[in-house]
């Protein structure tokens, strides 16, 4: 089959590329290849009863399929250049924000209308943070919620399905250059195109590395974020989450001057497993529908590590720590903060007696046997710092799940059009190492689509 544009990966990056291309030129022949399932067939087997924890399916329904890693996410679209990626370094700060606002408009058009846009502008919380040596980053955040995010994806798919050829459960195994374009190969089938957009996210990071090696595209190692997911009664953070929903707060530790930051805050949410290439880590999300709310709020506390010489594999370092937790706990480990401070493991009995009821069935254990001392010390310091603006954070019953690891893809060398040195081959979204959020990944998709439309 011959296409004008082939998109590999149907996450937010790929979807927004397809959307913009279709709307910019209805005569284009576009195909999207996705190794996972269509949205309605994506089903994680964990039901909390028969299947309590991750069974490592060959294709993870949480990470793969239409909607990508974002499909069952909390649907928090942060409109900011302060976190979520470095797209602005390629396309400029103003354009990056404009594109994130455009993505927001599309999300509202396809079902997100009525959801709330939160903002850090004019908040007194910023001052309170400063007073306690904490730093609140500026952002607007649209919270679609896991339920509404699903509806938006469903509606966008219905809009696109007759205009784009979608190939689900089709893993692209290689991309080769041809005269005037590319050949995209899946098993024994080959498809050709003039322009190819690769948007394979974090789950496609290893494959992306192979493509770059084969095509002689330079890459740079990226950082890895390691930490824990904190779960506590929603009341403890309600003054922040009611006003801001998500607050990204950064703290510089006194002991090592490392930066620890809050990440992915889910008021009244649930803690979940995440499977990246067979390694089980922890994440969280929450629903827009109040009927699905829990009594708890969860968020991550993360520390970044970036290795360059002689060891370059930051992700490998993060993976090893996650593997260790999987080895000791059979998956994710949960520990009460009070147990961690007293140097003892949590066990079933102590967790059962805790006033905070865990929303994820994780194995009670000891995170100090898994997380390197320097990182764990930083997290403990941050918990005490947060306790000053949200008293109760450092309570004994606060639950810590580990490990949470944010893997970043290596940075692919791209020009200002997000194009590789192989003309016509674009790399967008989290797979490029440039973005690591729904809004930035989606915006990068729109940006490249507009560039291709201009070129055509
Ligand atoms: C549980 C969870 C919650 C999250 N919550 C938020 C949030 O609230 N806000 C936020 O900003 N971000 C959140 N994120 C991160 C966000 O989902 C990602 O930043 C975003 O999805 C990146 O989009 P993408 O299109 O670049 O990649 P992805 O969404 O990862 O999509 C890539 C797609 O490519 C497919 N693919 C990979 N390799 C191949 C191949 N060889 N052939 C064919 N297809 C392939 C994958 O199956 C996948 O569907 C969350 C992530 C998770 C896992």
C-alpha cells in the first residue's frame, strides 16, 4: 500500500498528527499503525479479585492501543512550558503554548466541554510554598478525568476512522529508506509512504533506539526519574487540589541539594500498576465522575538522575531499581511512612491497621532495601517539607508505593521541524525524548502535521 503519510503509534502524538492532517487536506492518504488494540478492546486483566496484580501481558492494555499510554490516564492536560517536555526549545515558547491551547480546544469539542481548567495564577499557595522553601511551578491544567478522557478519544476515533486507515495489533518492526520516501515493515508486509511520523511513546523506546541506529540518526542519553507514589487522606491536600487540582512543587534538599518534585497529583484517585517492557512500576489516576472518587489523594515524589560518562544508560539504572522492587515484592511494594522512618518493613497486619486504606493491592515491604539512600533521604526530607504546607503529609499512616520510575526516551537529534536528518522522517511525542506529557505530545503531533501540510 502507498500512503502520503504513515504514522507509527496511536497515542496522543499520533492521533493529533492524524487529526490535523485529515483536517488540513482531505485528499491525503494516511495510515496509522498501532501494536495495541482499538480503544474498546483495551482491557487490563487486573480486576482486584481473580487477578490482583500485573500478569505481564505481551501487549500491555494500559500502555498500548488507540489513545496510547494516555488512554486510561487522568487526562490532565498541562498548558505550560515549565514541565511536561522541552518542545519549546524547538518551536519557541509562544507557539508551544498556542498549540497546547489548540489541543485543549479540540478536546473540548470532542466531549471535554464542561471539564474544569485550573490555574496557578494569583494563588496564595505560591506564597505559602515560598515561605517553606518550596516552589510551585506555573501552569494551567485541564482535568478531563479518566472517564471523560476515554469519551474524547472515542469521539476523535469515530471522526477519523473513515478518513484514515487504522491498522491495530500491527507492530512495525522496521523502517527503511527508499527512493523518495520510506518503507514501513510489519512482519512480512511492507507499506510505503512519502513522509513517516514515528510516535511510539515510552513503550516503543527500545524499538526507537534500533531505528535510530539503523538509520544513523544521532541520539543523546536522557534522564530517569526515580521515586515513590504517596497516598494519603484527600483532606490533607484538599486546600491545594480544590484550587489547583495538580500542583507541581519543587524542593531542594538540604542534605544533598538534590531537587525533589511532586508529580501527577490525583485527588480522590487510585494508585495503579504500570508495566513498561515487563517491569512493573506504580502510577496513579482519578476520575472526573464523583461516584468513582476514593477517600485518598495520590501523587509521586521524584528525583531525576542523568548519567552520561562512562555509564550512559539512565533508563537501565531506573530499570534495575524497579526490577529489584519486583524481585522483592513480586511487583509494587507498599510501606507506611511511619514504618520507613522506624527502619522496619510494613507487613499485612500493619497495613490492615493503617487509617489510610490502600487503593492498590501491593506487597507490604521495605522501600529502604530498594531505593538508593540518597534518593530516599531526599524523598523523606520532601515529605517533612510538604508537611508544613499540608499538615498530615508526614503522618505514620501515609502510604508510599515503590517504585515509581519515569523513563525518558533518549533524545533523538531533530531539527526545528522535529524532522530527523533523514528528510521526511519525523519523530514526535514521548518517543522523541522531547515531550513527556499528553499536552506536549499532542502539540508536537499538530506541529509536524502542519509542517507536512505546508510542504505538500
Ligand atoms: C497511567 C498513566 C497516567 C498518565 N497520566 C498523565 C496525565 O494525567 N497527564 C499527562 O500529561 N501525562 C500523563 N501520562 C503520560 C502520557 O500518557 C504520555 O506522556 C503520552 O501518552 C505520550 O504520548 P505519545 O503519543 O508520545 O506516546 P504513547 O501515548 O506512549 O503512545 C505510543 C503508542 O505507540 C505504540 N507503539 C509503540 N511501538 C510501536 C511499534 N513498533 N509499532 C506500532 N505501534 C507502536 C504504543 O502501543 C502506543 O500506543 C500518563 C501515563 C501513564 C502510563
